[in-house]
């Protein structure tokens, strides 16, 4: 199979919104100079740096991680090309897709941050408020607009919310960071695990459909996590902004600014009690509605997306469909509600993508996506949507050429792993590398093809703070350190089971601590136990759920039973017997815990 592609003009699909301001790059450069000259104290500079999206890098003040906001995950071909250039010129030649739809450039010299910011202005991107105590990147499910279960496309509302709050005085000095998360349906989002989560809804009023949202408040992941609460049965779309402003004002007014370890909004909700907080939001919303100017509205662009298929002259050159295509198609593509179109999820390793892959991806968006751009997802992935079914095989061939055709993106074989000790000050283990090791092993074992494992997931954090979202994983891990009797240290992970972020959202239940080098055997042992124990209709996810909720109808009745099965894997050898056991993934030296000052609450 072959196709001749007539490429559209390179700039045929331009970004709808320019999020950038060039003067911010100039101001950042001047402020760095003042800081280097000792004219600005380190705390003030840190707050300024974070507000502009530059996060501290592990154990050094000379480098930063630049976090680039992608509202609703939208990223255009010229932006992908610019990021490729910036990563080569100022970073490590690769970029990282986060679980919050941002793209991050690591190990950037502090003086070069302003150069990246200038480069971003060329393509309408910004890092402003990607860090710091403000409204962070506004997320939206990458399947919004193409999901068969959605009631309407939430993307325009996510974009409008991001546009309203960016640089808005309302949220420049909140007690802590604040997050919005829109989704298409219960299955493809995590609305109960964020400050404000929103699912689109329709209801009938006088025989006419009315748009609105199911809104959840006060959820979030971290050292102490909470599941959010639904505000009311239905929030009309005209109340979306009023509700958002009301919640922000309450958090700004009552949030704890002293205890940085407990000043996310979820702690305020827990402290007040849900009913008290709910009543306060409804009262505050009435005040906002009555006092805000009519000019204060969301600028919602809900015009239908322009879908224009690339011009192709198709023919056959006698070649067969590439090896591995059927496996890849099953586990990396999603059939859209629009007949004949698919969304394709690219399997990145722990979110990493090289500069060359970014450049190639820009051309792939132009050539294969009828909407002309990509969307980052919630699982450190990138989606190419609106791909014609007849183009899937050729797209797979192109992805093979650039090393992005690994199978399993929509399965358990694609674990999430935060940056860990590769760059984070708070990390205790190399969760980033562990996620890659699991992915490679599981693809090699073809576990992505096992339908019993398809709806499960693995998420890994390098510390208890849950940047890897381990608490909402079927199988979750967070890193720490352990010691043998001789006080020699080795890396370990706390295992949790049964977390989920769908309509039955719940936090995982801790089981036991597993040495880092035994994590993969532990996961395989859980799968082996499940296979021997399952009923005919069980998947791994449903089997684990029944165990952690006390409804198991199989041999493994409780977490205690799972713990007993895994206990042999926790035995600790001496260094003389197994030196590798005492080294973390990605390191050939003995393990030790070393952390710096975190900046999430700076």
C-alpha cells in the first residue's frame, strides 16, 4: 500500500489564539540579571520565576524546567516545530509531555529561559502561570468533540476558561495552585480529582435542549488526597463563569496561606465540611452574578471545527500492510463518533519525545489529521485526531520510521511515570526510568494484546506527592527509601491497588512496600494471581476493585491475601549477594535519598 501526499501549505492551520506576550520575555531577562546581581532576594525571584512557568531543577539554581501551557492540549504543527528547535537550542534535545497536557523543556540554563519565552511568542504559546499560585493549564479530554458518549464538545468552554483567567488579577496570588479539568464523559477524564472538574450535560427546558455542566469541587491528588463533590444536579452554561469566579474568590479569601503543606482548596473543603462549603459557593455565586459587569463573560467560540481532509492520490505498489499494524490499530486507535474517522494515540515512553520526532509529528498532523493539529492527553501521550480509516496503515508506516509506533498506548502497557530523580527536587526514586522499563517489558511480553488487562493502568510517582497520579491507578507506586539490617539503603515503592478516576472514582489502597528492582516481578505476580483466580467476566480492574471494596467472590478475598502473595518479593539480600538490588534504575551506584526544596507551594 502506498499513497502520494500533496501537502497543504505549512501554515495552513494556524493557532486560533495567541496566548503570548513578548514583553514578558524581556521582563524575565531583566529580572534574572537583577537576581544575579543580588538586587532581588531568592524568595521573591522564585515566586516571579514560577509565575512565568520556570520551575526549579534538582539540586541547582542555575537551571530550570520551562513548562509550556497548552490549553485543552491543543498543539499546532508550527508550534511542534518551534518546540523542536527550542529543545535543541536550549534544552536536552527532547521534550516531555506531562499528565496535565503541558509540554516541558528540562535543564534549561536560567539565562536561556527568556530566549525560550521569546521563541514561544513566535507561535502564540506561553509559559505564564504554568507554575506558581495561579490557575494552571486548563485541561480538557483529548477526545472531547469526537467521543461517542459526550453530550456536547467541552473544548470551547475549556479554551474560554483558560483565556479568561490567564493574567487575570483574580488569580495572581492565590494561597496555592488551582486547576480546572473539563472532560467529554466519565470514562475519559478525572473530574473528581481536581479543584474544579466539569462534565458537559444537556437537559430539556420547554422542549429545547439547554447546555450545562456537572461540576465537581474540592478533589485533588497529593500527600493527602480527596475525591471531589458534585456541586448541584445541573449548572447551566451561563453560570459556568459565575461559579468559577465564586469558587476562586472563596479559596482566595479563606485558603490557608501559612501552612504550605495543607493549603490546596481540597483541605479547605475538608476543614469546612462539604455542605458548608457548598452553601458558601452558592451564596457567593449569587453575589457574583448580581455584582459583576455584563462585560465579564466567557468568550466561547463554538463554531463547528473546519475539517478538511488532506488531498491524496492513492494507489498500490504491491507492498503488504506493515508488520504489527493490526496490533497497533487495536491498542492505539479510538473510533470516533464521526463515521470513518479515528483518533490515534502515540505511545511515548514516560512522556518523552525527541526534537526530530516533534518535527516529524508536525508534518504528520498536516498530512493525516483532517483538523490539522494534535492534542496532548492525560497519560503523557499525544493524539492525532480525525484520521481517515483508509489512512491508518500509512500513518503507522510513518510512525515506524520515526520510532513512535510502539503498541499499547490505550492499555496497561503504557504506564505513567513522573520525572522523578531525573529533575525533581522532591523525588526519592527514578520513577521516570521505571515506567520505561515496565513499558518495554510489557510490550515485549505482548501484554497490550490481553483484553483482560486493557482497562487497567499503572501509574508511578517518585515520592508521595502523586505527580504520577499513583493514587488513581489500578496498580500504583510511589517511591521512597529502605534500609537493611546493616543500614545500607535501597530504593523501594509503596504499592497501592484499586484507584480509579471514572464514575466510581476512589483512591487506591496501600498494600506493602516493594523494592524497586522487584516492582516488575510484583506486577507480573499480581497478573498471574488474577489469571488463576478470575471469574469469566472479570478484568484485572474489576477483580482488583472487588477485592479492595470487600466484594470479592474469588480466592483472593482481601488486601491481606494480596500482601501475603507478594511478601516473598520484599526479602532483602546483602550487598555482597546482589549489588544491583541497592541501585536505582538508571544508576550504577548505591542508592541514597537526597532531596531539595520543593516549589509547588512557593
